[in-house]
């Protein structure tokens, strides 16, 4: 008896369930796998033995399709780092005991940086202890697109499509009045500006898109920002700005931190303002025109109703890749996508040592950002465009998308 | 020579361009109309004679479909009230002079309360001055759904579908962790809670939806809210709350105003917090668990990529109705939709005196809100459900929806 266990970790995305669908698909078509199990709430759920039988849950025709269009993590998630093995190996022993008890031979973990740390540590533990009957594989996931070793991450393309579409809509919305107004939209990304760059996709069909785009990689200057906005206001009535939540000044201090520490409400509590909110106040103070700040907030990571078909397809393929590599006896790897051509867009699926991935961050390269630091370059657009292609045939019922519930 | 002029006013919606498409369609198929013109930026653009030739702009196959899926007001908008005629009739004289100059016999104005005020005043002026060769008609539009005299307003159904879909996604997103957390989502609506009620549509297919829903009609008590949240937290890890931006206490003071007057940032400027933000702080202070506030902001009114097919269809039909009534010699009316049956959903299109509509507000009736004031009733659901049915076949190009540009 050899069972497979899959689990999800980290922040939700619109595509992580497609990865689970890929794992299930590959497992269902292999003679090496008997039971297919899901752990609820990631590695935390493994330690608590909270398992669901995925063969039972995903049984009807179309269940896999429904799983692919269900947002967030259908198996739940966790933010849980395994202890350092040198300090405390008890969690590792417990996990192996549980795996043995349930005859789990393959464990696939879909997630971001922290989750790859878990895959790294757990596979290293197995290797060090000559545990050869348990294979541990990672599958990438993060809307932030900041994992190294893979051209891009599942979940990013769908978030980018949501952001591109939303900026296209916001541009039209803000354009209707002929009075001067500034709209500042904050996009997720503390340390990498990939998602904010995706706002430029709103220009794909000739739309004006954002007037200004600030990623978090270059040092951000409020003075330059205000000068840029004033310059745009000379030409346009409506100025639309995209900024990363993680914009920082030249000393590396988050713009959002520059106000929140001192502002208080009438109960004496600090206000934790986002960076867009801080800039909104700066525009109101220094320019004085109508100004509004918007946060795309959680919507940008779970908008499966406008998922990218390329993203959902690749997410599924990466789940299958992770599963296949495990079935072929590999451990300690992360499935990855390698791009071989932008146009026509071509990729192949592979796997790389997870030790090269965990606890690292892929930032936006300089050549993807214009010299003024207030827009992206054509190189960035060539990178982004293929990732948002195609629409998924979302199944609606009663006017609302239909989901599958695994627990 | 008899020309028709159409213009848009008030806040953008996902459906107001479908109304213009309806006007164009009806005008194109009538022998009574020669030129079809659009005024840019509403009545303001009329006074400035900023016109576009819609026969020229909407010429290719599929242009009308593109117009229907373009969000916001393709002809631009304005927030402009005509002067009171008793005080100053010069604007009216000027409009009539311009209409005569351009041989405009039919003027269709799509918009909300303020726009219907314009239709009312202008048609009354014509009547009082025996100007019988110019017909002025209104077409309803507002995501707020607060116009009287029509069962519902074009734009509302699409906003409701976006809100229902988004709450379904947010519920899945917030559900993934097994730690206690509260998410408070602020929905547009200063005086009417229709849009906030639409969050309940996220339950259409068995989803849990928001735990609590507070419209702006009943008096809001922060104490009761905190008690409700605590009660939900006893049963669930994740508590999702929908609130109207316009929730007010028993004295009619906006909850959002209770903080903004005193809170200042380190520059001494007031913070204008939304009501969700105020409640976020209250939960942090009084309950102490993880809490987040989200504003659906402009996205809820311009999300044409997830428009309701029923809404877009009806918006077009109301544009046609307004046009037909004008061609048949009527003036001073607003096209309206009358619902004759919930299931199967049946409506008919009519027109009512615009004087009955302008400067009035349709609030949510008591029977649509539960007794505790923290959810909606089945009566509300029966009202809402038909309005979000069906998906529009959005035309994408390069991964992003395609729009038409009229100016």
C-alpha cells in the first residue's frame, strides 16, 4: 500500500487548487499510488492527522474542473515553519511516524518560500536518516512571483490578469470626469514589484492604463512622486497611479511606516495606513486636487472568476510534474517552469533542488523598470503578456461561480 | 432633419453604456431620426457643444457589443445641476439654442437622481415655453439602486454580481486559516443598503457567505456589532462581515464620522476613515483578534468583466424604451422596469413621469432586513437573485477585456 498526501500552505491564490487537481490527476493515472489524501491546513494538519480522502471528495464528472475554479486553498492553509532540526527533531519524527502509520509514500507540498523551507527540511531529514520510502516534493505557488528557480509562479498569472483587467476598468472609471483628480492604487508586494508591474497589462488593447507605476525595488521618493503627478496633471484630467505596498525610501524605510508610527485616532490608537493612503494625504496636502486611494487587498489573490487560462493550465501541469517526479523516486525538489520562448510562448516543466529556492526572493530586475523609476519597460511587458492569456470557462450557478468544498 | 442626442451623467457603472447602445439601436431602426449624437461629459458637454457622431463611432460589426462591455461612461460624465429656473433661466435658453442649432429633436439623458432632476427641469421648461419639437427623456442608472419608480436600476445587477462573486471568493480566502480572524468589507451605499445586501448572493450555491450583514437603514450600534462578532467567533475561526459605508448610529451620525473628526496624522491632518476601518479598530481594541478591513471601492461599480447578463440586457432595453417613448412624442418621462414575477422572472418596460423620481431615494424596506438588523431576509434574496443571472460573453484580447473609445 502506497498512499499519496498533498497539502497547501501560505497565502491563498486563484491557482493553487489547480495544482492539487494536477497532483490528483497524475496520481489517479499511476499504478504506484493507492490512496490519495489531502491534509487540512498544511503541515499543521499533517501533525494533527487531519486528512481527507480526495478520491472520495473528487469523484463526480467535473469535480476536477470545479476544484480548478475554486479560489484560495481548498485544503486550507497554514503559516507554520518546522523547528530547526539541530534544535528539535521531534516534529520530524512525528511526521515520519504519521506518514508510516498512514502508509504515505509521497508527500506533495504546494506553497511559497516558507513551504519550500518545509519541503527542504523534511526531505533533508529523510535523506540524513536513510528514509528512502518517503518522497517529499514541492510545487510552487505565490501571487508575489518571487520564488527563484522558476520562470514564474502559479497564481501570479491570474492575479496579474485580475490586476490588468481592474486597472483597465479603473482607468475608464476615473476618466469620465473632466476635473483634475488623482487615484492611487496599492497593489500587493512587500519586497517584489511583479504584481504592481501587472497594472501595465491594462494597456494591452490600446488603453491608457496607469499614468505612473512605482515598484518597490527602486528607492521611492515622495518628492519625485509629487513632481511626477504634477507633470501628469498638466496633461491629463485624471491621473491613475499604481504603487507597490512595499515602496521604501532610500534608507529602506517603508513609506507606509513613515506615518503610521505617529498618527493616532481619538482613542489614542495608532493608524496603520497603507502606502497608497500615505501618498493620498501627500497629494491632498501638496497638490490639493481631488485624490483617492484604493487597495486591491485580498481580491487580487482570490479572483478566480477572472483567472488566466495559461496560469491554471500551468498550475495543473506543475502539480502533475511534482507528482511524477515523486513517483519516479525523486525527493527534495520543487517543480518549476522554464520559459524557452516569449513569442510564441513556450515553456517546459522541470524540477530543481528545493534548497536552491527556499528562503530566497526573486526581485524585479533593473532592466524591467524604466530609468525614471515610474514605469516598466517593454522587456517587462514581454515577460508578463503570455502569463495572462486565455480565459477559463468558469461554471456559474444562480449567477455566482460554483465551488467545491473539500472539508 | 431631426437628430437625437444622448448623454450620460453621475457615477460610472458597468451597464450605462448598454443603455446608450439601446438608444442607438432604437434610433438606427427608426425613420424619425437622422443623426445620432453623443454629448461628452453630460449636460455640461451639451452647454459646451462637445458632441461626437455616434453613427461614425459605432459603425463596425460588434461595436455595439464592445460598447456594452466597456465600463464606466463611454461618453464621459458630469456632476452638474441646472440652475433653478426661477432664479436663472439662461442655461435653459442656451440648451434650447444649441439643440435648435444642431437640429436636435430628441434628448436622452441616462443617469441617477441628479440627472433625472435635469430631465425634469429641462422638460418642464420646454412645456412651459411651448417648445414641442424637443423631447427630453430619462434613462435610469445607478449602482445604488435607490431610484424610485423602477423595480431596480441598470448597473445595480452587475455591481451586485461583482459583490456576490467577490464575497464568495473572500469567504474562501478567509476560510483557509484555522486561527481566529475578522474581515470587515465595506460596500458602497451612503443612504441605501441594496449593494451591501448583495453580499448575501455569495451563499447562492451553498457557500457560507458573510457571517453578518449590516445595511445602512437600521440604526447601527458598535456594541451590538461587537457582541455579534464575538458570538460568531465562538462558532467560526473566520468571521466575514459586510457593512454599508453609510452605517449610522441611532442619532443619524455616520459611524465613519465618529473618528475622522479627531484622528490626525503626524502632519496634523485629519484621517478620513471609512466605516469598515473604524470597526476594524473597534474589533482590535475590544476583541483583540486578527482583523482586516477591505473597501470594494471603485471596483464594484466598474467591474464589467463580471457583468450580469440580465442587467446588461435590461439596460439596453431601457435605453431603447427611453428612445421609443421620445420618438412617440413623449417628454419628461423616465424609462422604468416593472417586475411582474420573481420566479420565473418577468418584467415589462415602461416609463413614468420623471417628476416622481427626481430628488427621491428608495431605501431598503424593513421586511428585507432581519429583526436583529445583522442579515437580510428571504424576501430580499427573492428580489436580488434574478438580477444577477447570466454571464455576458466578454470579448478579451491579449488577455484583457476589449473596450470601445468614443472620445
